C-alpha cells in the first residue's frame, strides 16, 4: 500500500482501472492509470451470513469459481463475469434482478477507499454514508477502491429454470415484465428494427435458481457440475458491410422465431443464462475494425412506453439496427449518482459510422425529452451538455468532489470530457 499511497500523493491526477470492461474512457487517465488487477486476494468468508471480504481486483468470475461449488453466487451481477469487484462498485452495476434486489450497492456492507491524502477510510451505509453513496456509481472519482465486504446468495444448484415469453410488440413485452414482477430475474432481447405492429417485439426471459427438487436424478447427484463449454472466438474483424439493416433484420427475425418456439420452462446452466457473450471470445470483432459504441438509457416508469416507442421508431427509421438489444425493468432506487431509476432500461450496440453517431445524437435527445438518463459505464461519446440536461445530479456530484478534494486528484478522460 505504500507504493500506491506514494502514487496518489505524487501524481498530478490519476484513476484506478480494473479489468477494462467499461465501454468507454471512464478508467483511462493520460497522466496515471493505476492497474488494480494484482490487488486480488479473497480475505475472509462467513458462511453464516454469506459475507465475503475481498480486494478490489478480484473478478466476479473468480468469486463464482471459488464459491459456486460451495453453494453461493453473486447477489447482483452484470452481463459479464469479467468485471472486478472494484469496477462493479464504481459503476454500481445492475443485473437482471434490479426490479427485485436492486443494484450492486444493496449487497455491499462496507468499502475501503484511499482518498486524495493517501489515507484509507472505511465507509458503509451507516458509517460515512455520504462517501459510500457517492463511491457506488461514482466511477472511481472518489478515490481508489481497495477492498470491500459483499454478501453472496445461497443457492442449491448451478442451474436456472428459464421461461421465455414471446411478445409480439413493445406493449406486450412491457405487460409481460409488469405481470412477472415476482420473478427473480427478467430480461428481454428486443428487435430494434421491428416496425408497425412488430415495433419492439421481444423475447422476455425469466429465471429462477433451480432447487435440488427441480433437477432430474442425473443432475441432482452433482448439482453444481455443468458441462465445460468450448470457447468460441471471432478470428477476424468483420468487413464493414457485414452488419447492415438487411443482415440485422434477417438475424432478428430468425432469432425471434427460434425463441418463440421454446417458451416452455427448461433448465439452463448459470453461465449460459447470465453470461452468454462471455462464451464468445473477441465478439466485438463482428463490428469491424472501427469497433462499436453502446447506447444505454434509463427511462422513468410513467414515460417508459412513450420514450421506448420513440427510440425504437427512430432506430428502425435509420435502419441502423443492433442485434444485441436488451430491455430490462428497473425497480425503485435513490442514490447520489448511480444509473438505475424506477422504470425501464434499453441497451444497444452499434457499429461506429457517421450515420450511427448522428443517430445517437437523436436518441440522446429523445431520452432527455422523456426524462431519462445515461449509463456512464457504457458511455464513450456523450457531451457535457447532454449529461447535465439528462441528470440534475451531475452538478451536485461535481460539487461533492470539489468540496472533498477529489476533483484535483482523481480524474479520468471521461470525467474531464463530462466536467465531473
């Protein structure tokens, strides 16, 4: 810790970096970027409460590998297990169960953070609550996250009972979400190029941790054993013309048709349900050499249908579709600067083109007009004016950083771009 303290005190400004899974520049600093992956010990575990104390560089995948065979699983997980504990805290990540269990903050008991003076402070919901609240969702801009205590979920098996609801349009998809609020997990793949009666057609996938009684005899004898899958990989960058409105429309139609035929409840392994993209190495290469940009917004519940309809109509009109389009229902949440709000969140990936960047400006405006905001962990191109128009908390977050001396010490390329 002495070496880290010396860096914090000597560098003009810096930012901590986990496993580099943010989609933009939130963990990059041209002066100094601190690699935290080597701070990766799991320190203590209490089987009575499920509390794990671990360092910030531990991956969620490391936690799963160590504790799934013992009957424990992360309480909240994003769509990849290759994020660090520190990164999950900094982004206050959410999963498929936000409507029921909230974001990552709700499984965090305390955090140790090194501040601008090099001192380590422990914060929790009850001790230095303001620091705790601003650190979760603060994108590493309140200090270097060193370790934390989180609670894991007790489970009986490594399997998920999945049920799929085929929704022919957005209204039906939202009705399915609202009717299944008691489901532990829910997420929808959404066809963002559907039009008219098919606008927003979706496959809503519900999930529950399977119990021993849910498993057939063969699986029940080894409830935490699942088949090791061969990793697929994308060996080359796809040519720019590969992803266009025709290919994406064809893929979406086929995917919806295939999913609509498998609506009966069935068992899937935990990795397939939570982390389908982790099985494809280099999946980003399908977007070509220029890469991709992700758009993710959250819309308040009373404006979600109107906002989502406008967003999907604009995307379909532009023909710049995404086949990795995800819709989720958020539950209620109050926090200093975290992303979720009571309503819906839509996430889409787009190839980087001039046409796409122009479309994203339109999507930004629609989001703002419908009271929505944007996920900083997925942002790579937002402007300061867009952030301030969408999130009145941004000015308060900057003021908090100024008053505690964080602004002069902890900075990222994103924080400078957005004047945070």
